[in-house]
């Protein structure tokens, strides 16, 4: 089978590609080709696999070409992140809404010319949920919670969920939207996402660097590791159509933790001197965005598919450490201070 | 103040225009001009009012010009109807989604160049609600019911609600979406709306004509008269921003009735021989769409604004009769048979 991953050079996209290539099979069929579409080239290890090809450029520019090409499955992960969408409205509308619509219309075009509906997994987000004075958050949001997004990113993700639901109901595609919780620990540098600090407060101290904490320690939030996130996307792809009944969007599992619990776990894994590198430095813009996010999640439908988040934040930290054991600078703090 | 009504030559748009012109004031300001934008010219009585001007053409073509023009308020009623959207997907996406986005972007463009955010009332629909095996309808849908649309029309309306909510949250517009219940009794001929028969089974018998009934008599549905619908749109326009808290969409009041109760009311108003003109003639396509609609509504937030539907279906029939007392053919059945 031929698989397309949009955002395929990104952190989750590349990890998903590696996972699929290692599995060799998806949904009962052997994987012949994985096409990674992104604005940047994918990592070298992926390009070295004979089954991988890369398309560099904007998704919106690729979408027209997709009318002439059959894929058996698509993971649509390409997205502008929440912070960017709040500062640059046009960027968010183009990257998150227009690009998704163009992709869906390319798939519809193929279906209407006789192809089977393409299976598509869309990475939505629990940012579709926003608190509303008339509809306060339940303690834990889930599939039956009314989405009232309070960020442009959340609104765009939710609009795409509804497009995918309707294109699916019409038979143009076989679409599924997975509402991801915040993925942590991400490698690399902070990005424009308001959730970036959820990785920074673990990653930077492990590298021996100071990390600013822009919110209070009692902020609660659902998180998942990169690998459980990727495994969840695969579960959603492999789920039968019937699982989704009248809806294509599904809330994914998360470990519900506070920042304090994350830092306690860091201390248990890496010692108090590593934890002490996290310095409170309140950022009102980030704190304001995060205050509009759910504090916990319950994901019964996704769990019924077998999707799971970690049950301990230490496991999430240990996954990051295992991933980086060949990169001394990434774990310098752990070795020198811990 | 200058008011724009999109769909202003339509049944609700023209009635809204007449209501505004008769009121002379809206939201504390005198109405100087009412611009009616539609694909057809407005009725002659409206064109005869010196305060009225007309723009004939597609909304999508008008939207660019709206960047150079200030309106104090907009009622955005233009829409392809539910039946059309189900048979012609592209028509629905263009008329309902692309046109709304172009209108919102024109208003955003003005706001970003220094104009105050324009107040906009959008006619959404209770078609945003659809039954879902995983989330059955409550007995009566309302503001806190999870929208899971099962028609393209409903999906498009709901997507527009979320666009309007986000453009409002960002300060580009002051938008409000009113989820209208089915308006009955509409004059004229059946249109492409799946709800068309809710008017046909009253209007045609009153004119002495046979009316097919495409669904069972125990189908239940919330309805409102044209005048209470228009009055509700005015209430939503005049509501303070604070009324909408974190959400801009509001479910409007309806009279929850069964088809049988509608026909009983027809018999009480016009006699058994008029009622007997309604002939069961099941239409699976229409019955299937209507089966996906709510069977009742509760509208606490709109009622708190003073919006009201009728409390008796006889009152709705009598409004239609009063509207048509100078048109003998419209009430021929009432006079000959009743």
C-alpha cells in the first residue's frame, strides 16, 4: 500500500513514518511506499529507506497534483501551531483550513472518478475545547463535550473535523479525526506553540540548561509521549468505519498531570539539581492561551480501540532519555547534575 | 444607520426589511438605508421605499466590493437550502461556506483598516443538530446540545457558526448566529428545501389544492411563523455582546408540534374538507433527511432576550391567512371548502 504523511518531516510525522516502516504492515496490507510531504526535507534516516520518498513544498501547492495519484491511506498532520495562528490569522486559515479543504477536494475528485474513498486520519487537537462562561469545562473533556474553541487554532481544527465528517458521510473519503493531547517531551528547540514549555521544562534541564516556566505549577493538562501519540494514530487508522458511528472525531487518551507532578517526576528521574533548572518566569500571553485549554481528558472511544497514554510521567521522561542516549548534549544535565 | 440584508429579496429577508422599515429604528439608531443583496430583485413594495436599494448578483461577487463600504449592521440570510446542498455538494460549499467566509473577510479587512467591528446576525439552522448512534438526540435540542450534523447543509451552517465565533473573538466583527427553526407557513411554491412540505400541507389546502405529505403524521418538529422568526433576528441583533459570553451561536425558539397537530389546527381553522386535501405520499429522500432533524427545541438563551415562537399552531395559520387576505387564490380553499 501507498501512504502519504503530510507534515511528514515533522517530529510526529517522522516518528510515525519510522513506526510504519518498522511495522512493514498497516491495516492488513504491506506498506510499499511512504510519501512524506512537508515544507522541509525529512531526516536522513528516512530518506535512506528505499520505500520513502519526499515532497518538499506547501501542502496547498501539492493538493492539485494529488488529484492524479492514488494513496491507500493518508495521515494528515501538517498544521500551523497554536501560537502562530493566534499571532498570524491568515497563516492559520491558509495552513490549517484552506490546505485541508484542498486535500479533501483532491480526494473527492478521485472518488468521483471511480477510486475507492481514501482512508484519512487527521490530527485534530483538544484545543477544540475552550471554556465558556455559559458552558464551563467538565473536569475532564471527552467525546461528548461541546467544543467551544477559544483560539483560532482550535476553531480551525474543529472546522476541519466537521469538513472531514461531512466528506466522509457523503462517501468522498473515509476520514477520522484524532484529537491529540499535548505531546511531550519534544526534542529540539522551543517552537511557536503555546504548549512548547510542556517539553522545554523537561528537555532543557536534562541538557543542563535553564528552562523558563511561563505558567503556575498547579496548571493541569493532559499529555502523552510521542510514541503513544503515534501508536494512537495507527489505531485510529486501523479502526473499522463502524467504530466512528455518526461522528469522525475522537478524543485521544492522555495522562492528566499538573506541572508540579511533571517536575516531581523529573526530580525522581534526574535529581533535584536538574529540577532546579526550571525557573518560574510568567508569560501572560502563554498563560492566557493555556488557561483556555482542558485540564484533563477522558477518551473512552479511543481506549476501546486499544489506544493508550502512559500512566506515569516518569515513563514519558524515560522514553525521551532512551531516544537520546546517543546524543550526549541532550542529556548533559542528567549526567553532570543528576 | 446603514443595514445590509443578504438574501434580502427572499421570503424572510423581504419580511425583515419591511419590519425594519416600519420600526424606523434599530438598536437605538434611526435606519437611513437598507441594502438588499440577492440573486433576484426585491419585491416592488420594498423598491418603492426611498430608504431601500438593491444589489442583484451572487454574494461571492459582491464580497470584494464590501471592503470599501461601511455598514452598521448586516443580516446574513443568503443560503442554499438543505435539499440543494444534499444533491449539489459544490453549490452548498460555495453558497453557504465560501460566500460567508468572503463576507467575513471583507468585514475583517475594514476593521483592520480602522472601522469599528460590524455587527452581523447570521441565520444558522437547527439542522446543525443530527442524531448520532453514539449521541442520541435529547428530547429537545438546545444551546448545550452537541452539534453532530448529518447533512451537508447542517455541516456548512455549523462551520460558519464557528468562523463567526472566531472572527468575533478576534474582534474583527461583532457576530451572532441564530439557529432558526423551520419557518412556516411560507408563501409561493414548494422549493428545494426538505422542509418545504411543512408549509405546503397548510398553504396548498388553503388554496383549494391537494398537498402531498411525504412523511408520517407523527413526525415531530419545532416550527415558527415568519414574523416571530424575523422578530427573533431583530432581538439577536439588539442583544448586548455580553449576552453571548464565549459563544456566538444561539438556538431560537420554536413551537414543538407533530404533523398531526398541524393538520388538526388546519381543520379547526379551515374545516375538515380543507384538511382532507392533504394526501399521504411518502418520499423516502425527504423522510430520510427529516428523520435526521431534531423533534423539539428548547431556547433558554434566546428566550432570555425576549425572543418567542407562537404557542399555538392555529396562530401560525392565522398569520398566514391575515397576510393573504387580499389574495383570493391563496385562500380559495378556505373560502370554497372550509
